[in-house]
């Protein structure tokens, strides 16, 4: 079974830390108030009197830690279970004390992995078994044991199921927010932060990187003459060609309309130019339901210094794209001073 454990973000860790602090502080208050209002023997008072102090100390330590390790927060569930077990073992009778075992188990079910949850639940069952066996009360312990274990297990499973569904929903929403629905490529919102990080990495490592802006030529004419469904087919075809022509690590996105952008880490201007040519040939050879023969224009810009930010590369690639279109389309232009406009793409003839 693969682990579903994930590292919590800084904000998530802070939220869990506050919940754990509240759990320990609440435990200290509940135990202290119970001891103050319930008659008990001196021995039990001595033993259980230490428990609220340990709860309070645990809350204080975690309250003072700004960024506790995730593993420590997970272990706090086992620690809280052990303290609750002491209360159950000394209570006469146990009463409702086993119910508080829900707290640490639900905490783990809320934020940790299934492996940690199973281990915490097993620890809880073992702790409850020992506590009820040690308890000197004459009351039967089988019934509270069964009731507590089944209740804790079912509620923890339900919480875990709900959290998994919520996680899947968040992942689906995040993917939908970053994906173009027609082509399945990244959208503008998702492309820019990834490209910025890629450019910074290339500059830091002194490695080349190129950006290619692609535009379908006369796309409005395709929509007007053949209908928007054919235009959508052409866009989807181009997206599939871009995916097939790209390497692992390349970024491919649809910026909007008929405009696409690609980031090619490790590629210089010549390699990006060859890439644009392969895409143009593949698109020309593709067939659509209306047998249209779309072509593309491309603008290319390669990183030349370690000081050029991502937005500068994109702007220069866009300027090169407009130069290619102004020169007659179906060609690529490479940003330079001046911009170098290439010949028409060599495309194969149709049979």
C-alpha cells in the first residue's frame, strides 16, 4: 500500500499546531475540573493530578514552538492517548473517560497519512486494553472497550474518508484552474510562475533556455469558412503535436485564442528554431474533418545573459512573432538586434 503522507505547508502546520495546543490545554482543564469535583482516593488524586500538569506542559511547549516538525505533531496523538490511558486506568469507575480517546485519533485522521492513522488507532486500542485491565473497578470493562473501539474506529474512518474526498476535490479544482479545457495544456495563469522559476534556474546554472511563441495563421478565416468546431479541432491538433514534439521538462501552454507558448530548457535559438519547424510540418500534414491546411508563425527568444527576467524573454518572443507574421506568416523569427526573420517553413506536400 503506497503512502499518502504529504508534507504540510507552513500555514497548515501552524493550523495543526494550534489545534494540538488547544487539545492539550482542553485536556488539562477537563481533568483538573473533574478531580476538583469528584471524590477520589489520595492515591488516585496523586496519580491523576500529574496528568493535567503534563497536558498543560505539553500545550505550553507546543505553544512556544513556532514551526514544530510534522512528525512531532503526529507523535502528539500518541502522547495524548497515553495520558488519557492513565486517566482511564485510575478512574473509579472509568465512566466517560474512554470517549476522550477520540481526540488524538481524529487529530491524526484530519491531517496525517493512513499509515500514521492505523498506527495511532492500534496504539489507542492497546492503551485502552491495558488501562481497563489495570483499572480496579468492579464494573464490567468489555462493553466500554467494544463501544469505545468501534466508535473511535468508525468516526476516524469517516473523517479520513471526508478528508480524502476534500483533497481530491482540491486537486481537481487546482488542475481545472491551471488547465485549458479545450487543449488540456497549461493556461496563462499556470505557465508564468513555472516559466519564471525555470528562467531563474537556467540563469543560476548558466544554462540556455528558449521560449517559443506560436500563432495559428489566419485562424479567424478557418472559423469563418469552416465553423468554430473545425477551429477547435485545429487547436486540439496543434496542442497534441506540441505535446508529442516536447521533451520531459518542457513547458507547453495555450495563452489564449490561437496563441501558444513553449519553454525549452537547455535549448538555444537554433534548437528552438528546429522545434518550430517540426511542429509546422506535423501540423501541415495533419488532416481535419474539413481538410483545412493550417500553418503557424513562430517567435523565438533565447536567454543571452543572467540578468534577463522571464517577462523580457516573453516580450521579445512576442516581438519576433509579430515580425514573422509581418513578413508573410508560415515562418519563424528569432529575436536579435535586428530581429532575424527566417524563410517559409518547408512543409511536405499532401498526397
